[in-house]
C-alpha cells in the first residue's frame, strides 16, 4: 500500500483496526476546535477515542480547592461527542501537575482522603456517564527497588492510596471503565511490581478494568519481547490491556525513562533532525511501528492503542527531556502520513514474526 500524501485521502487508521482495537490520540492545547483545519481533519479521520494531554490533570482542571476549571476539558469532550469519538479521562491522581492544595506537606491521612474524594467527585462526577474510562492513577509504581513510588499521595494516605482513588472513581462515575496507567511496565522488574499492585487492587475488590502500558519507546530499543510477555501477563489477570501513550522517539535519550522530572540541556548539535527525518531513519521507524502493530493485532492482545499526540509537531518529545526536533509519530508536521503510517496499515495483512 503506497503512502498517501494527504490526511483527507489516507485510509482511516481507526477504521482499519476497528475489528481488533480502538485507535486514539492525545490532544493538547485549549481545545480541538482551536486546532488548524488539517489537524482537525487528521484527528477526526484517524482516531475514534481522544485523551486530553493535559487539561484534565489535577492541576489544570482543579487549580484551586472547590473551584475546578472545566473550560478546556469541556471543549474537548464536546468536540469528541460532536464527532462520535470516545474520551478517556487523564488522570485523577498523579504526582506531577498537581495543585498545591491537594497534598500539602504534613496533611494527615483523613484530611488527605477527604481532599482526594473532593477532587475525584468534582472532576469524575462532572463527566459522569460521558467518558469511556479514566486513567485513575498514573505512575504510582516505583521505577526501581521499592514497590510504590514515593509520591505525596503515598506519604499522606499510605500504601492504599491507589485503592482509595479507584474506590472514589467508581463512586463518582459507576459507568466509566477504570484504568491504572504507567510507563516501562513492560520491563520485567517494574512489570512484576505492577502485577503485584493490580493483584492487590483486585483482591481488595476494586473495580479495575484495564492497565495502560504507556509505550514511550525509543527507536532501535523497542522491547518487543517484553511487550508481548507483558500483554500476556496483564491479560491473565482478566484485565483489558491498552497502549495509552505510544510514540517511537527517533532521538536517543539515555537514562531518561519517561519521568518528566528529568531535564536535559542539549547542545544545538544534538538537534540531529531539525531539517527533517532522514529516509533511512524513517524506514527503521516504519518497520518498528509495523512490528508493534503486529503484536497489538494478535487476537485479544490489546483493546486500544492511543498515540501521544496527533502529529510530530505536537509531540511532547520536541521539548522533553530537552529541546530538539523530534519525529516520533505517524504523521509529519504538515499532517502528512509518514512511511510508518503505510507500514502500520500494511501490518494488518502480515502476521507477527516470532
Ligand atoms: O499550560 C501552561 C502554560 O500556561 C505555561 O505558560 C507553560 C510554561 O510554563 O506551561 C504550560 O503547562 C505545560 C503543559 O505541558 C501544557 O503545555 C507544563 O509546563 C508542562 O509540564 C506540561 O507537560 C506535559 C507533561 O505530561 C507534564 O504534565 C506534556 O505536555 C505531556 O505530554 C506529558 O504527558 C505525560 C502523561 O500525562 C503521563 N505519562 C507521561 C507523559 C509524558 O511525560
């Protein structure tokens, strides 16, 4: 299948994979209606479920206690509803982009639980019945060593802070699916810690419908074997598995993981692809995206694949862990399909390579 040159004439991504899994995208900024016309066309044509990149995070949506600001998130939900797209809320509890009032130093457990309840009921309650699901807790598992990440929620509430958040989300919106979302949880050690967390949540009677493997992978370092094994192990818990923040970074980022607290100052010379992505690199990215989609497309493997951004120009990877021109997605800065787009479409016709 040839690479078509415009989003309007390209086969729809989500329609191509509709029998296997949903295809979604994260949308940033104030509102999808403020996107350029090409970006809006891209968003509606290729994705049938949207994730707000930032506007529903605790800080942006609830900056002051008791005074949530739904202006940006309402615009996104209304856009999606107008276009028949689902919305996954992101995210109710996270240690990043948190308002100061939610976890003040020294807050006692009962007060912290009361404030978390206030936040979750305000936000998930506002969208009750309108969202497909929620990333209830984001990135609560430690990257190394211990079990849980040392977050303000862990310090204030204790090791059951994840369980409490899931219980509150279920109260606030009984209709929404509830997910745990994290990065690098395909990797063996962090995968075992995440499996432990999920088993404990399920044993405690929490409603957990799925787990989100974020999928912030790096070209030539994509852990295909770990991804396949992780999908199988999470599925074995009876959970839906979703790839929630997919991108394939073409600029290496040694020892950065996906923890945004890490920052790097790159020299201009490190901006390797400021003039565009070389064909040879684009070809390698295409093949690695195709292999990922062959794994995702295996029967019953995943229920959703969400790209973390609409096109290369809107990717967080242009500024993290430092500023350099990146090309991690399927569409270029002009919304044109890249080689990776055609390779992903072609993957549906070719079985996974063992
Ligand atoms: O909106 C403010 C703006 O008013 C202000 O002028 C500007 C400068 O300080 O900051 C703007 O907020 C920024 C926000 O993106 C919106 O652009 C924050 O500083 C910036 O930290 C934030 O970065 C986001 C990051 O999460 C932290 O929340 C990225 O766009 C977003 O792609 C990234 O996404 C996360 C997922 O939520 C969780 N998994 C990892 C993933 C990548 O880090």
